């Protein structure tokens, strides 16, 4: 296996973890129009809860489901108890960003106070044997992490495209007022999206901790910059754009780590700046002829959207 293949393989692993987190993050932004900087602390909380369950001999797959549940419950609680009161008072977007940053710091220090500043390691792995795939070598853990990411992306695609709830989610992301006037239960759908994105945060935290040799309460926090870069590069609020951007950024990090391992995440910022300069709507617009990368109105609401535009509403 040559050095480049090793870098590409490492990039695929990074892309898988980034994709799970970035898609959950961008779902929150697309539905609630809120930059939830406390997202990585939900990852950390779920990851440490799973650390406890694993040390009590709970099966790793059951623990993964527990992590997803903890992420969902924590995220919904944050939405209801912290963000909703400010949104009901019509708080400005900048105010909500400051609140989310403050919440990030509060949760980070709460986790630190509970678990301490030590290094931790999961006591189990998903698979120890090394497997060669297309001249690249992966551990069992790495292959399963990539499989989890691909499986989640497929399930999310099926939900968005082929279910009534998915159509309602896309309608809400495209135009909240129009969706509400068309009978979409916006409050219920938003709560479901918060729960789904929280579950993805929980899974992302677990697979992140599985992939590193040791982790601390700051491990997930340091991942925030990469997640935000993937969301912006993919087009904020665009689920499919986040998927594509995760692969691009993951491979950029993987390949650049061969030469600048200590600064490989800088490539995420370089791509972020490059895309903002040349294609601020996100890289997915390269495949859609420059059209908006936000989730479009489902077909059953499109005529209403056209009528709304004609009447200038």
C-alpha cells in the first residue's frame, strides 16, 4: 500500500464521521434556522454515556443505540428549554448564536467537571482484524464506522424522499410560513427533526470516540470547526450538500495529513474560504446548475409556492 492510498483510506474514515455529524448539524440549521454550536457537546455527552455503559458490560451495539437516544433526548431538551423561549421572543439570529456558544461552554465544562481531565479509551472495539480493500488497509472498527455512515445516509435519503414526514420536513425547510398554511404540523415536525439530528449527534460522538485511541472532554469540541466547514461548504441547510462536502473535506484532511499531520484540519478552512469566494451557495450547486442548495418544496406544495410568489406574499 503506497502513501497516497493510505491517505485516501484515512480520508474515507474521516469523511464518514464528519458526514454523520454534519448532516445532523445542517438539518437543525435547515429547519430551525439556528446555528447550534452546542452540537458537539451533545456528541461528547452521548460518547461518555456510552463509555459508562461499555464499562458495565453492555453490548457495543446496544450502547450505540443508547448513545443515539441520549443525543436525541438531550437535543430536544436543549431546544425546548433553551432555544424556544428566546425564539418565542423573536430573538435575533446573532443573539441565538451567542446563546448557543454560551451553552457549548457550559456543557463542555459540566462534562469536564463530571469526568475530569483524564484520557479515556473505549474498552471494546467493533472489530480488530485488519482488512485490505482496494489496496488500502482498514481495521474492523473503521470499516464498520464507514458502514454505519453509509447506512444512515441511505436511511435519511429514503425518509426525505419517500415518506410523508420527509416531504413535510422539506417543506418546512423551504418555507415555514407556506408549510404551516398548507397544514404541515410545523411544531411536531421540528421536534422530530431535533430528535433525529440529536440521534445523529449521539452516533457521531460514539464513532468519533471509537476511532481515536484516547479521548477527553475536549475531543468532540475540537471537531466543531470541521463540522461547520462541511456544513458551509455543502451549503447551509442542504443535507445532500453536507454529504458531498464531508467526503471532500474528509479526503482533504486524509491526504494533507501525509505531509502536514499537525495542521491537516487547516485544509478544511482553506476549502471553506475557497468555496465562499467562488461558490457561496455551496459545492452542490456545481451539480444543480447554480440553483439553490436548500431543500426544495415537495411537489404537492410547489403550486402554492408559485401562487405565493405571483401575489407577492
